[in-house]
């Protein structure tokens, strides 16, 4: 879900003046989510609660991960989890 966005198509999100999206998600233990990053974009993901595997890398609550040079992001909640993902241009 887009929380804030510089894209008009994200009409429910808080508008910002940048080609960026701030996304939020809540996952139950065992749930998986796959998202993609557009070409030449980067992401910064923070696990605000719980435990996640992000492209196979473990993130505990309050851990962050810079993500680039990948076509997709694969998330798996190892515990009930909440996360924030910021999708930004390089």
C-alpha cells in the first residue's frame, strides 16, 4: 500500500514532490510478498516489527536494507511483521 507517493496514480497516498513511493505492508508469519523495482531504481526497506527474509537475507525488527541492482524483492515473514519500503530513483 502506498503511504506517500509522487505518482498521480497513487491517489490514496499522501502526495509528495518526488518520483518516489513510500510503501507499507503487514505480513503474518509465513506470508510471502514479491514486488519489483523498476529498472534503474533503488529501494530502502526497514522491518519495523517482526522478522523478515528479504531475498534470502534475514532482517530483524528495526533492521534496514538498501536494495539495488535486482529486478525484484522477495519477502517472507518469519514472524508477524510490518515493513516500510521506500522506492527511489538512483
